């Protein structure tokens, strides 16, 4: 059973505990991919994946809850909560719909915060928070960083942390970005063994490659995608400026 399949069972139990009727009109889930400006606004740099066209942000709404998740398969979904819980988790699009919906439901129930991506100047402010947070909790660790999040990488590199960075996008692999060479995500396990801690995009939870990072070192997830999954499975997460 994958992590998302486990999450689906846990989410069904949460919904049942609220006595929500799965098929009521009030339980309509509306999910769509956002434009770059809707997702991240106008930040002070143009190299975020949301701006380069390789990834989009899926946003789901249920009642007063809003949840988001990164995906490389954009699309639109509208249906009942029952429809979401019956979706086969066999494509990146469907997985993103489920994860964004999970985040929206748990936000609606006030069980978590920071389910909506930060915008404009906030990504830079988030990055400024990270080095001090890492140093306070872990000292001066070697860091395996998974996913090209340029502001976070640059902040850690400028603070003289020893980094190894991986990404799935072939356009980034082998390139020097933010002062660091970007390597293939196939090296995730190797990097996690080398490192003292791992900082990872929540996308590894969605595509079920997170187990590669479990090499006996602390794994901390960053961003909005991991919000609900981190809460359900008690994974550490940082998202300093999310909404």
C-alpha cells in the first residue's frame, strides 16, 4: 500500500468522524491549476519552477478550505468528495487532485495551516528564515536538498551550509544554479546517506519516492504540497510564509 493509499483511508476516517455526507452539494470539490501569477504572484526572481512552466499549482476548494499541491500534469476537476475518494491514484493529475483536496479538508477543519503558497516578496522572506531555523535545530549539518527551490538553496549556500541538490527536471541536471551543481534525482538515496539531514519537496510523498530518502537521517519537508500528509503521518515540515 502506498502512502497516498494509506492517506485516503485516514482521510475517509476523518470525514466519517465529522458526519459529513459525501455526496451533498456542499461537499463539491473544485480543483484547477493556477496561473503562475495566481500561484506565486510577482516574486523578486524568475527562476522558480512555477514561473518556468515545468510545474503548476493545483488548487482545491471544499467549504471554506483551500489546499494546494504541485504537479506536472495540469487539469480541472469538479465532483463530490465521494468522487475524490474513489479516484484511482494512477496519474500525477489525480494524485495532485487528491493531495490538494486533503489539504483543503484539513484546512477547513482547522487541523493545519500554510496550505496556500506564499506570493510576491514572501518566497524571499521564507528563504531568509531557513538558515537560522536549520542551525538552531541541527547545528551545521550536511544537507541533501531534493527539488530545485532556488531561493531556499541560495539562502543555505550563502550561509555556507554544505549542500548536495537533486532535481527531476532534465533541463536543470548538470547546471550550476544558485551556486550549486544540480544533480539527478536518481542520486537521492546516495545523497541522503551522505547527509546529516534531508530537506525535500513534498512531491516525493505524492510520487511515492520518499522511501529513497529514509536513510536514518532526519527528513524535513518544505512547502504546501506536504501539508496534509505531514500532519497525517507526523512528518516534520517547514513553510514559514504559507497562508
